[in-house]
C-alpha cells in the first residue's frame, strides 16, 4: 500500500501533524523532495518537535524513515537536527533512518549563493529561505552536484569536489565579487558531517522495493504544497522541486510504483510564506487576528505568514494537480472566533470573473471575489465526531468538499494527535 500525503495549498497546511497521525498505520515514511527550507511542527506526548529534513515518522519507534534521492540535504543541518531529536529522547539509528546514496548534498557555497542572489535582487527578491535550495537544485540539473553516496568513495569525491569548486567559485567570485570557498574547508566540512552519516547512506530504492514486495505500508510525505511545485505552482515564487504526489515514487526511489492513496492536506483558510501572488490575502487588523488565532509564524524561519480566507480557485486547482483521492481539512478550530467566514469564491481578472487558476500576469492581477458564510462561534477543539461539530461548522466542511470536488476524510480541530475527526 503506497500512500502520499501532500499539501493542497501554499504549504504549512499541517502536513507534519497529519503524517504524525497517519504514520501509526505505516511501516515506512519517506521524504522525496526539498531540503531544510521548510518545517513541519509535530506535537505529541513527547513534546514539540520541528522537523526540517527528517521524515515525521522518526518520532515513532517502529517506523523506518527514508530520505529519498529527490531531496537536497544540508548535512550540517541534518547532524544538528538528529542531535536535537536525540536530546529530546528520540532514538535514531541506521535501522530507523535510511538516506539515499543518490540524494544531493546542499553545500555551504549554495547557501552563500542563495543569500548573495537575494541581496542582488533586493526589492525584486523571491523570498527565498536562503538555505541554498534553488542554487543546489540548479547545480543538480547542471550535473554539478555531490551525492550522499560519494561520501563513501573518498578519492572520487575529492576529484569531483575540486572540479565543482573551480566552477562554483567563478560564480561566487566573478559574478558576486565574494570570497571564494577553499577546497580544504569544503572537504573538511564534507568529512566532518558526512562522517557522522556514513552508516545511514544506502540504496534506499533497493530497500523500498523489497519492502513493498513484502507488503509493507509506505507513506510519502511532501514538504510545501501544490502551489509551490516547480511546474504547477506560482512560478517563479515556487520551490525548486516537485512537491506533487506524482513525483513521490520517483523522488523516493521507486519510480515504477503507483500510489494507492493520495491524501491532500487542505487548510480551512489560506496562508503563504514569503513573496509571490496571494490573491486571498487579508491586511490590517483582520489579518492580524487570523494570524494570531492560527499561530501563523514559519516553523523554519519564524517569519509571520501572510493569511487570507479559504481560496476555492487555488484549492480546487491544488486538489486537481495533486490527484488527491481524499482530503484532510486542518485548523478548522482556528476559525471559531469569526461570526462570518470570508471565502474567495472566484477571481476577477481584467474585469471578468474566472474560476480556473491563472498563471503569470493574470494571476498577479487577479482580485478576490469574496463571499461570507456563517461561523459557529464556539470552541470545537473538543469535538471528536463530525456530528459533535456545530451545524455551521459541519456545513462549512461540506461546502469545502463540494467546491474542491474531493471527499473529506479527516477534519483536524487542534494540533494534538487526538484532536481529529475521522469521517
Ligand atoms: P506543515 O509544514 O504542513 O507540516 O505545517 P506547519 O507545521 O508548518 O504548520 C502547521 C501548524 O499548525 C503547526 O504548528 C501545527 O502544530 C499546527 N496545527 C496543525 N493542525 C492543526 C489544527 O487542526 N488546529 C490547530 N489549531 N493547529 C494545528
Ligand atoms: Mg511548514
């Protein structure tokens, strides 16, 4: 059984929380794209954990976690993350963590390049998290990447580091006028952090293939949402990787397999970190209230998130590109403070109403057409059955189901593991 958990919106939908919940029924949890540029927050009985690189299944003792070839891994960050989790009492061994030998290492010069470029762009910046993700994916496709498995082949590693660094320093020095990176420093960095990860690096595709044959239940968890996908998202304000479900088997290492279930995580309202078109955006007090109610500050960076009402146009599109077979609506409890809940039901572009998600200039210029639905005005964090929800909350969920054209199978009413309604 292959299940994918993906974001329907701009990210931060609560994927980490849903993976934490659903990983109970899984044997293996895989990350298949991205790096440490976003964060999952998982709250469980052992505490509150922020995961940037490690799959969420790491918090469950009997789940095996895979970091797939589609990822870009800052090994210094990974060592730090492993250390923080261990300090919190989480056991991490080569038995419960496997890192693909084909995953790309995100290097310190990629981080530097990311910062230099954002500074060069100044006001036109992309809103990068400055973790080196765009530059390292660029390097990957330029075929100038160092892979995790290279760490185990020291002679070849030294040779390719030399070649790549010569090439990279042209950009760092000649384009940006910054200090070049020395070979000795980079090799030392690779040895220091790579050395700690050696036992975890393997051909995860082979491992997964055997596990699937054996009937194991495998879950793929995405970081970021549909609208940050490099192909289908709000390009160029996207991530640099494929965040969609269809890429999950490829990025995890089992490209020949099909997904059985795609669970789309969809927030009951909208949030967006960083730059880019965000049609549903609210401003002023209205925004501040929603941001406070939802605790909308980035897990990786602490940045306040942009917020808005539920966006029918963007969410329906997100459901479609993800191929979601079912939906988990999250953070419904956050809306309890509102008498009237704003919903973006369509966009207006050049004076015309549109219902399909536009691209480019039309998206930038789109204006929201907002309608209001009745709120419920009472705390719902204690509800565990759909029937226990106030009538207007039930109506809101049914409304979301109808407009995005996919069945809702979970409703999340709080961050705790048990604050969930299973439909
Ligand atoms: P992810 O990137 O999609 O995993 O989401 P984040 O972890 O960045 O953001 C989701 C935040 O909302 C986290 O702080 C969660 O603990 C919290 N959260 C998740 N589901 C719910 C919910 O149903 N209600 C409330 N109030 N908070 C939630
Ligand atoms: Mg997040």
